[in-house]
């Protein structure tokens, strides 16, 4: 009996994102911690340093908004669309992001530890350090991003894909990965190689990782 043709068994992120519609433009919103805002469109706002802890944004659009050093701890973002968000320091630990797209994001240090991301697409961003320690990621796609360090220490990731991304350091100590697709992306280094279990890489990436894998296994390679 001839062998069956092989196919990729890595499940892609399941995304059904739709841009919010019927929005009300709000030029000078008075956003407060714990607010629930729905169906609103914010453009060219400066919210630097604002206390927005626990805020809920549902089916909103934010364009060219600055969130530098704003407090977003415990925020809930549901069904939103973001473009050109700017934040040298983003403080959003223990936040929830669901069915949300972000394009052209420019973040320096993004504190997203202990957060939950479900059905999120981050497209074309430039991020220096993304702290997703102990986060839970399900159906998340990062595409065309430039990331200095992506820290997934202790994270639980299911159906996570990095497509055409450039990453300086990927940190995976204690991560638990299922259907995580790293193909087509490049990495200068990976810390916590044991955390790669459950990830899919391509042949070129395997060659690049070979020295790190050999070192981790205590192998000495000589010509």
C-alpha cells in the first residue's frame, strides 16, 4: 500500500474578525477607570498617563491614539479595531483582548503579563518588548511585526502563529505550546528551548536553531 501523502497537522488560528460598524464619533471622551464604552470611534487622542484600569471597550475603533503610561490593568477589549496605537510604555497586565485587530501598533515596553488574548490579530506593528508572561493565548496571529523581545515565559498558547515576523529574542521558559506555528518568521535567539515543544518550524529555522539545540543537549560539534 503506497504511503499516504503528508500534510501539515498544525492548526491555524481561527479568526472571524469583523470591523465594528455604526460607530458614534467621540472627539473628547471622558474616559474613566471601570467605564463600559460601546460603539464609539476615537481618533487622534492623547490618553497618556490616564487611569483606565478595568475599563471595557466593546466594538469600538481607536485610530492614532497615544496610550503612553496609561493604566490599563484589568481592561477588557472586545470586538474592537485599533490602528496606529502609540505607547512607549503600555501598562495592561491582567487584561482581556477578544476578537480584536490591531494594525500599525508602535509599542516600546508592553506589559501584558497574566493577560488573556482570544481571537486577536496584531498586524504590522513595531514592538520593542512584549511581556506575555503567564498569559493565555488562543487563536492569535502576529503578522509582519518587528519585535525586539517576545517573552512567553510560562504562557499557555493554542493556535498561535507568527507569520513573516522578525523577532530578536523569543523567550519560552516554561511555556506550553499547542499548534504554535513559527514558520516564515526569523529569530536571532531563542531562550528556553524546552518550551519549543508543540511548535512547528520550517527546515531553514531548524538549521538556524541547530547550534542552540546542540548546546542545550551538551553536544560538541567538530569538523
